[in-house]
């Protein structure tokens, strides 16, 4: 929790700081996204504006790059970094990047696991007080379901880091950012990726705790 708060605080500070620095190229987030898609031969993905702050995402179902209001029309370093990162996911999708494909295939199972794992674990702990056999098996089932969410979190890491690497390389190679602009874009995406790293570590720690409960003799 402490790590998550620290990383989230630093990320928000970086985004706010770099949102005030305009790109020398003058391109908005929307224009950056559209150019990156075209440069990678992607013409069936639409760039749209979505409500909220840091709500930027790529939707592989309807092939849309959804940029928040603060990114879509802004010509800042932060906007360029975020827009290019989300297009990085579109490039992954278009090239069948294996980690993204694996993560997408896991979504239905993870949704089921995240919905029921804690209820099954709770039921197992309650039933364990009067039925060791049934309680233990419920705990094991709950741990197995929660393990899916942990695996999903771990698989998300290479997906996010790869999208950021694609974004920074493209921004630099095309000259949309240069010198210190590229370094600032890279810094913003680095801290964004760390939020996923903390989430994965948190999920892993929770899984180990549940395993301890399920295997404890007490």
C-alpha cells in the first residue's frame, strides 16, 4: 500500500509537471496518436476522446485508442508520451505480440477468478472450523482462482513495458520529441509502468498469504 501511494504520487507529479511543457513539434496527443498509427501501417484504429483523468487506454475489441481530455487536445510532452504509449498497444495488437495475446486470452478466466476467489476463500475459512476436508479444498480452489489474477498481473508487465519502449523509440526516431523532451517522456512512462509493477508485487504477496492460510495446520 505504501509503495503504491508513493509511486502514484510521483506519477501524478510527473504527469502534471510534463503537462505544462509544450512539445517543440507542437503536435497534440490526438495528432501524435494518429501519426504513430499511420507510421506503423495501422488504418483501422480510431483515436477518440474519453472523460476523466488518466483514463487513457487502447480497446482491442472496437480498435480504438481512447485518450483522456487532458491528453487528446494537449500539445505537451506528457500528452505525447501517453498517446504514443496507448498506440504502442495498438501496434502490439496489429503484430500479434505474444504477451498481449496471452493476456487477452486470460481476461474471461481472470474476471471469473477476481469475482469469486475471495468469496470461496472466505467460505473455506468458515467451513474449516467444522469440516477440515471441505474447508481445505475450498481454500485450495480459492487460491487457484486468485492465482489467475496474479499471473495476469505478471503478464501485464512485459505488455506495459514493451508499449512504453515502442512509444519512446518512435517519438525519438521521428523527431516528435528530441533531447530532454524524449528523456522527460521516458521518465513519465517509467513511473506509469511502475504502477503495474507495484500492483503485480501486491498481488503476489496476497497470493503467498492465501497459500499460507490454505496450507497452515492451525
